[in-house]
C-alpha cells in the first residue's frame, strides 16, 4: 500500500485547504496509458473517492487511488520535495 510521508501529508492538506474542498475531499491519483506501454500518473483534487478507489489516509490527508494507480504505487512512498524554483511539490519514492 502507498505510504504518505508527513511532509507530503502537509502539502496535500495545504492544496485541499486552498480550494473549496469539502470534508470528504482528497487528492485523487489516476493512471493513464501513454503510447500504449508507458503509465502516467495524474493528480487532481476530488470531492470524494470514486467507487473502486483505494483510500489512503495519513496525518489528516486523504489520497484516492484508482485501481491501476494503486497497483503502480503499491510499494512506494509519496513524499514532498522542492523543485529548482523552490516550489514545493509531491514526488514518488521507491
């Protein structure tokens, strides 16, 4: 199951607080196929999990994973990192 680091949980809570997200909202990660073989993950704010989403909660942050994303991220950690411009974002770690 995906692990959410403390710093990633803080980033997710900030993102959710920045919009008009409800109490049941979370960050939804969905996998899509690119060029038939590559898998790309896309994150968006969702008001609630979809029917077959796996829900992962940590430190007050909720992440909804579609079935394919849950499979890809099963043994990974969602963490926070700063990019070259100093912007805080999320990254997947082994």
